[in-house]
């Protein structure tokens, strides 16, 4: 899958585009609207980016975990090099390594929640200017449908491409939405 970004100033137009994409076979979990105007998104019933996903929590947690692994390895290496493991046991060093890993991972997440998502940073100026970002995650066989819908909306500006949500996640979201429709 590949992600395509578009910029628009018109939520009514984005509502029409979302409807046309769904009619062309693109499912709702593949379509997202990023905006600072959550009230209008709710009024238009658009598939918006959840507030927590606007933040860089996942990326920050991953970076914290990477630093934590390095820190834990350093703790274990220092314990071995200093000879403490011969005097005592490996248990205090392993416990400290786990604490270092956990703390760094947690701290990375806390730092990430304060930052704009790494994929959305380039749109901060547009969002502050009141514009809205449409992004669509599509398979190669859906590209023609996306192009056809986009051509019909001249107010939509292309804003590049990026990595998409993994196909398995999108398919799970499709199945979950269908399941929830059937639930009483």
C-alpha cells in the first residue's frame, strides 16, 4: 500500500471526495482527514485522524526503546567488565537493565506525545492556516480510481506520497467495522 496526501480548504468538498472514493471501492479505514478543526469534521461526519495518532507517541516510544536497549546493554556490559557479576550474581544487573529499558521506553512515549506525528510535521503550516489534509492509503490496483476521483476536484492540491498503514491493519479495520455494523 502507498499513502497519497492532498490539501484542501473545503470540508464539503472533502465529504464529497470521501463518498466518491468509497463508491469506487476504497474503504473508510483507507481514507483519513487531518485537520485542526475537529468540530467541523464531526459535523461533516468525515473519517478523521484520532487525536492520539496526531501525536508521535509510537515513534517516540520506539526511539525510547532503542535507547533503552543500548542503555540496558551498557549496564550489562559494565556489570560484566567491572566483575560485579563474579562477586554477586547477574540478577541485580539484569534487573537494572530491565529498569533502564522500561524507563527509556516510557520516557520516549512521554516525549512523543508532546510532538506532532513525524509524518504530519510538514503540514503544520497548512493546518494552522485552516486547511485540511486528506490522505488515502491504497493498493496499486486502486490507484486509477483515486486518480479519477481527484481529477474531478480541482480545488484539491497534491501534497506528496508516503508510507501507508500496513495492509493487514487496514483489512482488520474493515472487518471490525463490518462486525460492529452487525452487532446489536
